[in-house]
C-alpha cells in the first residue's frame, strides 16, 4: 500500500499542495458538484428564471368579455376593478366594453382583484381573480354575465 | 447471532413518526386550503388546494426583506460559531491548569436560560454600539456551549499522532485546527452549521429587543407582525409558517448524515 492510499492521506489530499497540478479538475468538480452547491444553485436559478418571467408578464393587463344572460356581447358596460387592501377590497379603476363586449384593464397593480361589470339595467356577479404575481397579464376564460336581477 | 423480529420496532417508529409529523402536515394542508382549523369534523385531505396564500404572504408584508435579514444574521452566526467553537473546542482538548473548572463553568452556564442574561447581553451590545445592527442581532449566538462540546468530542477522536506529525512539520496551532482538525471533523462542522443556523433562524426574543428599524426585522418578528395585521387569514398565516420553516428543513435534509454523525461522534468512543 502506497502512502497515498492510506485513509488519513485520502482525507488530507485536497488540502495538500500538488505541484504537478494533477487532480485539480476533480477537486473543483468535487467542490462544485455536490448537493450543498447544486441545491442552492438550482433554487437561485429557478428564482432568476421566475423573476425573468414575471418582468415579461407584469403589464397589469386584464382582458375579458361582458355578455348578457343569453350570451350576447354587451357594449358600453362599465367594468369595475377592486384590489385587495389588507383585508378588504377597494375600487382601483374602471374600463368600458367596446362594441364586441370586450374590455381591457391596463393598470392592475395587485395580485388579488375582484372584478364585475355593470350597466344601468344590470350587474354581473363579482369575480374573484387570484394572480401569481402583481400585475400579471390575464385573460378571463369566462365572460362576466350581466343579470338584470342582480345588484 | 440471535435475530429479533424488526417489525415491532418499525411499527413503533412509524407510530411515533406519525404523531410527530401530523402537526406539520396540518400546517402544510391549511396553508394550501385556508380552511377553518377549528372546523368539525376535520378533513384529513386538502380540498381544492392552491398556492395563492403563499403569493399573499409575499406581497402582504416585506417578506423578501425579512428573509434577507434572517439569512444575513444566520450566516454571521454560523461563521462565528465555526470559528469560535472550533478554537474553544480545540483548546479544551489540551491539558492545562484549571481545565476542569472551565468545563464545569461551561456546563453550569448551559443551565442558565437566555432570558436570565438578556439584560446584561443588551447592555453589553449597547456598549459595543451594536444595537439595531446585523452583528448585534447575531452576537449572542456567536458561540454556543453545546457546539463547543461537539467540536471537543470530535477533535478528541483525532489520533494524537496526527497532531504530533503536524507539529513536527512546523504547523502552528491555528494551522493544525484549520488544516488537520476541521477537515477530519466534517460531521462536527455540519452539526455546528445546522444548530447555529436553526437557533439563529428561529430566534425571536433577542431580535425583538434590539431592533428598532422595521427594515432590520427577521422572519420570526415578521411572523408576529403578520399575525397582528392579518389575524383572520388562516391560510396565509400558515403559508408564512411553512416559508419560515423551509430553509431550516432544507438545510437539515442536505446535511442530516453529517448532523447525526456529529451528535453521536462522542457517544461511541472507547
């Protein structure tokens, strides 16, 4: 058994100077490719990727449609946005639907909003909208349906 | 060799583990559903789980700021622990006059709760001008007696011949600690890192007393603040608890092998 094969020498090997530079690559590989570096590194990378995604999709846009009970688009309906303020919701802004019943809110600052539409003749139910980050661009998958009896 | 049936031990361990893990499961489940924890009958499985309570936590309070503060304070505590405890542990492996008294003093000091020494600790920190600072937040945890004994036990397991050889090679005492003792005591280092990190991470009373700026508050203080603001948001509160617990659990899972070795290294010596 050579001197380098002894267990205590194996422990001390990374600390010793190596004039020939042999094994430096494996030393760096061992220092970097271990779970104490890889797991925090993966978390940091995931955080950076997520922040990149957020910065590209946080325009504060909410797009949707307003229809009447029979499914026809309603033009000129007013859409009200309420944002969460500690434990209550307060009005943040309004938008009006176009001829095709589509509305676009451009300045949503929150990650949790409620939204409803109203006309002089009716009102929709409040839609609770939870987002993954502040100002996430969103398209409502279901239209806001005006109901003459509601409100 | 006589072989005992292992299933009774496993059954007992599973039962104990179940009772120990149920509270954690309940916290996790509530953080995903926000359900009323006093509801009866309680539901075992989460109904309509989602992660939006975690988003609420992130935005309701300056979570990132608290998290960063906790990380800075914990890293300071861990680094200081490694330096001071290793040096103290190495000193205690030497024979010197009054060593028994020092050991006795250390052991007796372990029985004094921190609450009893908090006023002198505050006054000393104030005299050093470290109130309301990161170093001041970490200062009481710069060295812990339990970890000194962990290092002492680990260093005593290193063969005396290695230290003698190092001395013959001309290494100074601090070089022996740095280049011989610490590389051979990885489990003690891991134990120190985990214990110092968790104690610092969970510390509530000391940061509460010495911080004045909201920007210097750590996660446990943030949790108390969050509770006072949003006491009716059960889901978000539990999500906050999970986020506070996560780094400590992650660190333990990463280094559990070394941690267990470090705690038991002194127990099996002949």
